[in-house]
C-alpha cells in the first residue's frame, strides 16, 4: 500500500512539473521565437512606420505573460541607438499600461551573452497595485518586449520566460 502511495505521489509531481515546462513558440515567419508556459496566439498589425508588430499574452495561473515583438521597418545598425529606440518604446508602453511606479531601466544585458544584442530590465507597479517585471531585447532588426504581471511574481519562472526570447539564427 505504501509503495502505491509513493508511486502515486511521484506521478502527480511528474505531471505537474511537465505541465510547467516551457514551450518554444515561433513569432510569425520572422525566425524569432520565445519560450512560454502556455500557448500564445499572436496577433499581427502594422505600426505607423510600417513595422510589423506581433502581440500576445496568456495566463496559465495567477501570472499574466505577454510579448510584443516589433519587426522594425528599417534596420538600426548601431546597437546603442537600437537600445535607445527600445527604451523609447518601453516608455510608450509604460504610459499605455498606466504604470504608476518604475524602478528604472537596468541596462547592459546581452541575450545568451550574444554581443550583437542589447537588453534591459525594469520593475513596474500597475494601476491596481499589481507587479510587472519587464525585459526588452533588441538586435537592431527587432525589438522584443516581454512582461509578466500579477499580484505576486514567481521570480525563477518569470526569469525563464523573460530570458526565453530568441532572435532569428540563435
């Protein structure tokens, strides 16, 4: 009897762990992808400058995971300029999300240590007091803005999501 109880607990735990395994998801035909904890249906539209904008989100538990990926209409070859463009975009989103407080952008991140990428992180507080953790990546061809928000954010799981973006060819 004890043997069956232990096996039952093992299988329940294994099922729970596998349900939390990140799923690789492509972003249109861009060659970019991201790893998420639930299937995201991405919508696409054009911005005023003819960039293609992919957006989607999902909520597998008490945390909402979202992504906005912009395929820039014009490539920005200078990565410092691309990073400043990404910061301007995050500032725009901060207003759209009605963010009340922000810690400030932590710059200097490289996606998978790739020197041809730039990234930054920030912590926000939303209008209802909910927490946001955001990470934004760029390679001069794309800007990828990923976020997680909710009352409490499981740091390890959120970090896996925010660092799970991949540019084409990575």
